[in-house]
C-alpha cells in the first residue's frame, strides 16, 4: 500500500529542514559532550572552519549547534567534585537556590560562587557550580541568601540496584556536582540576606490569604510552579492515578495562559480596528509575553522553560505568518530546548512532552477541525485513546510504574483542571489587589480541588498503581508502543489493527518470568551504603539476610528496592546494629514477612525465632544452615552475636557472617565443610574480621565487601584487601560495583554480574578479578 500516495505530505515535510538539522545537531552535541572523546573540541572547531572555508554555511551552522550543546555538557561534567576532595572540608561562598524543610533537616540547593579546600595539598574545586546539602538545626533561610559555609561533600553518586531509582543519574540531570552537609565549625556566616522575589512574595501572600491546606498546596503548584509545596501524600495520589502532569507547570498551563491572553488581545483588536483586526500582530506578541512572564513567575525551572519555548513556537506556527509547518515547529522547539538546557536530554519530562506533542501532530495532521459539541467530544475521546498507550509506555520505561486508570481519569481531570482550577486560581491572582474577591475565587478553587482530590482517592483505592517486575516492564512498554502505532499511523487497514491489537493483548497476558530452576540459588548483595542487605532466592522461596541501614535523617535504603506488597519467607537480622537492622520498620510497614530470625538478645520490635548453630532447612534443593551463635549469645558483644549463615547447593557454597569478629572466625574455621564460592566479608572489610586463618580456611573464590562509598570507617581496609588478593579471590565492593548478583548451583562456577560494570582504572590484566582496591 502506497501510504505516501494516499496521504501526500507538504513539501516542507518531505525533506529534513533546517529546524530538524539543528535539533539533531543539538542531540548529537549533547551525546558527544557526555561521552567526551579526546580532542572533541579541537575536532569540532576544525570541522567548523573547514565548512566555512568551503562555503557550506548551513553545515557550519549545524556544527556550531553541535559544538554549543557539547561544550555545555562538557562544562557540566567538569563541574563535579573531584574524587580527591570527597569528605574534605571546603570553604564555600554560595547563593541559596532552593530551600526545603524535612523535620530537623533543611535541604538546600546552592549555586557555588567560590570554593577552596581548607587543607592542602588538595585538588582545586573552583569548577564546582551547584551542590545539594543538608543543614541540621539550620537558622531561618531564604532564597538568594549568600552564605560563607564550611561543607563536607561527596561526588554525586547514588546507590546502584536493579530496577531501582538511580539517584546518581537524577543528580547528574539536575546539574548537581556534589552532595553533603554543612559543618558547624567554622561557624556559617550570612553575607547577604536574600530579598523576597516576586515568586516568594506570591507564596507568602498565599500563606496569608488561603486557609485551606490542600487548596494552598495545589494553588501554589498549579499557578506558581511551587511543586515542592506538595506533600508525600499528594505525590503518591498523583502518581497512582497518572495525573502528575496536571499538577506542575507544563505546556498545558502555559498554553492556557497564552491562549487566554491571545483571545482577550484579539477581542480588543477587533474593537479598536474592526476592519484590520485579523492582520494585527500585537495580540500574538501579547500572548508570547504572557507565556514568558508566567514561566518566569514559576521560577523558569526546566519544565516551565520547556513549556515556555514550546508555547512560543506553537504561537509562531499558529500565527500563520511565515511560520513553519507543525513538524518544523516541533523540531525547532526541540532544538531550542536542548540548546537552552542540554542536560534536559536525560530528563524523562523532555521526552514525555515531545512524544505527546509529536503524536498529536501525527494523528491530527490533514484532518478537518472538529465542529459542534459532538465533534469536539469525539475528538477528545480519540485523542486521549491514542495518547494513553504511548504515554503509559513512556512512564513505564522512565519511572517503572503504570497507572492503569490514567486514561479514563485524565479524560475528566485534564478538562476539569484546565477549565476550572487553573482559571479560578489565575483569576484570583488577577484580583489579588482586591483580597476579598481573590479569596472568593480561591475558595472556589479549594472546593474544586477537594472534589478532584476525593475522586482521585477513590480511583486509587479501586485501581492502585502497578509496579511491574523488571523483566516485564520493557515487553509491556514495547507492546503499548506497537498498539499506538497500529491505530495512529495512517493507511493501516482496520482488520490489521484489530488483529494486531488482539495479538499484542494475548502476548502481554501470557508473559511469564524465566524463573529459577530447582537447586539454583540467586544471591544479590544490594548496594545500601554503609550497611548490609542480601536477597537470596530459590525456585519458590525468598529470604533476606539483614535489612540495610537507617540513617540519621530516618531514610532507609530498603524503601527504594521494591514496591510495597512483597512477601519474604524469612528475614534474618544478623544483629541489632542500625546498619544491619535499620530497615525493619520499612519491612514491617510495607511488606509481609513469614518468619524472622535474630540472635534474640536485643529487642527488634518484631517477634523473632533465635538463630542457633545447627538449625537448618531446605528450600527447592538448596540447604540453609546456621553456624553461629552456639549456646546463649548473651555473653558475647553485639557483633559476635551475629547469625552466621551457610547456604549450599550442588557443591557450591555461600557464607555470610555479619559483623562476627576474628574470635568467632577462629571457632568456625574447623567447622567449614570446604572452600567457599561466595563469601560476604565480615564487618564490611574491617580489621576486626577476615583474619589470615579465616581467609585460609574459607579460600573464597569471590569476596564481596558491603560498604559505603567514601565511608568514614575506611572499609574495606588495605590489609584485608591484600589478604584476599593474595589468596587469589575475586573481589567486589558494592561502593564501586553497585549490587552484585551471583548464581549458584549450576554445572559451572558461579555466574556473577555487577550493576556497575568495571571501567577505566578498575579494569585489570587479570580479567574481572582483583579489580577492587581499598579507596583509602
């Protein structure tokens, strides 16, 4: 079938125009800047000069765009804290960009004006641009304050676990070059008090004139882009119903403002110049100015800036005066957004926005404008039906979640928010000079907000958010993309659409995980910082050894590993230290645990069965046995009470000893049945464990250090690393490798994979073994 013949495209859509070349150049520049090949800047400069010499000015312009995007990304890469300054005290002069309070902790985002290490010799830190820090017991702070602070920082790296939120990647795309905290000494000093900007004044005005908490939060988010005012319950509700996009400043809201101003300005032009109002240019300029002003009031954060640029290009296209076609406008908006903020390439919001707009262009290009209420209703239903699968796929890939009720909810929520909440909120701002009238508008806003909130809560109860397992996310996402293509692309026969849709539905409904064979044990040492958490899986059972740490702020890394509702057949808490038992509250609250094991001396807040030497069980052909403690552990110190677990299958062994010291190791050495295939190093690689006799007795093939990056305890210690290296062990460290996964029970040596594959200096002539060094 000749689709091009049946659906002829305009001439500007048949060949890539300048806008498309600029957009592709910006995308290429961003990727090249991130990869950073040697000689990139010099090569681009030479190519640009060659194009100018040859008179290829369009190509020179494209190369200039490539260079501009690449240089900005290279500068962002250079604005990361050098490794040599990790946990060093730095004297910093910085301006406050954002403030948020979390109980006793204040979170700050700072723009660094000056930075120098307090100790020498140390690397320079003058390239540092933005940091995110915590300040305990902070004084009152305001945006645009300038402070002289002493900071202790770390490079922007987060935990690395399969199918979990990548905090390090989020820091990168936000342009944050380091994280850390404010030191009390030398004492912080405020140099300049930040004046309350227009946005801060507006938020203060809201606080004084809107009593309803929900209405105040939603009004701040919808009209001022202050999404930080939303609480955790708000975000949970919006995520579960797929309506997050309606509660932040987006193209919808900026477009509404621009459209409203355009209508008003054209109405004024019709009154002032009845014969020439259609040709008036100034209404379009007024609409553009309104879009810019509204985005500026919202703080010109990346989502607002992206919406502003897309709206301005949309106004240009809609004006019809020497404007590009829809696709050229789409490419031009993409080029401008990426050039204005190249790090947006790594933000899911960019692709969600442009994919949605691109699909709208595709499904409406060449179609007549709807007529009458029925025509507009059919158009709305058709648009939402075609958008829903593609947006669901994008959200599934970007955020590992899917809101099944989102298509139906958005059919009601989007028009309701766009035609009722946003106008009511903005009308209140327009009447802010008359507080009583503004309050009346905002009371209506609050009433409507409570109505929407109640409806979303009911939907969340009926159809909860779906967190698919990692193996299922990509097949479902690809099926949703294919479904969209079947119904959105022109020229596809109706019969083929229905057959394809039914086939995709059958394929998704019959998906099944590959599973674990009987007799096989999967061991995953999770990256939880300075703590320990292992997940052991057999064909039909699941066990946790330790629950990870609980930090001073109350954060538990365990909460980031799985969605709520998981079932564990057993959880072993090796001992009561907070870096091993800190995640117990999260397990109790969000998951189901059939059985708890612990030494039984220190109360843990859950009913436990004592782990004692000799206790054993068998799951799916895999044997589990406690080797320690023997007798009553009350006479030992807390570390030496640790539950020591041995798991073995098909002659392959895993040994985990918690924080047991060399004293316990000496008593266990003769009881081991043979060499160990996988050993989790005792006490995170400290000198109190991993004694030379223990290394000799275990003769481990693989050793894993569960330690935090740049931890203050210097784990793993140099001497411990050398002992295992000399024994010929393969060494792994969660601080460097992220989560490490082993498969035991096959016919060959255990298979191993790391969440962060070894690169650069960690590669070794000895293969993937011996790539770990003590970072201290």
